[in-house]
C-alpha cells in the first residue's frame, strides 16, 4: 500500500502541504478578478474615445478646438493601448501562476500517493514558478496603475488648458495653440 493511504500522519502532512498553494490560489484569483475589471474599463474607455474621435474627425460634433481635441484623443488612445498591454501581460502571468499553484497541489498529492517521494522537486519548482509569475503580474499592474494616474493628470491638464483658452478667446486674446 502506498505511503500515506494507511492512515498515518503522512496524510495530514500532505494535506497541510496542499493547503499552502490553496492560499496562493485565493490571492491569485482575487488578482485575476480585479485585473479583468481593470481590463474591461480600459476596453470601455477605448470604445468611448474611438467614438468621440470619429465624431470629431467627421465634424459631426459641435466641439471647439477640434484639432486639439482630436490630438488629445489620439494621445490618450496611445496611452490606453500601452496600458492594455500591461494588463494582458499581467493576466497571462496570473493565469500561469494559477496553473502552477494547481500543479503544485496535484504533484504533492501524487508524490505522496505513489509513496516514492521522487517528485518532491516538482511541487517546489511549480510553487516557485507560480510566485515568480505573480511577481511579474504585480510589476505590470503597478506600471499600468501609474500610467493610469499619469493619464488622469494629462486629462486634467488638457481640460484646464481648454478652459484657459476659452477665457482668453472671450477676452479677445489669442493664445498659442494647445500643446500636447
């Protein structure tokens, strides 16, 4: 009979060892959900800006400073594309980490079930790989989050510049075109 199936303490040690990857799975699952939500928001924003850029470009909308607005939309779309790459890399890493943690649990159980303890390096390797992939995902998520905040600052700056230009126009002054 394989070691661990006879009811000895080895079964409990195996189950305890299998719980550790489950904790990582829970944390990883939370990151996957929040990252997917971030991705959805980026996709939604890209769709809104594509529509806005199309309306401005076809002169179907009554916007002041259409050239500057269109340039701003294009710059923002470029930032969103960059952010979407970071999110994509993060999601791939998170799903790979998830698979590595499941593999860790399964190989621990298989190693005990066979009773040979010849696979002990594999669960360790999978766990380390999973943690490394989570780290890679977190680095991409931090970079994406910082770019999101940078984009917000640029949007506010553009809005304030438009306001200043409108005020100057009302007063009869003519400032230079809006820099982007």
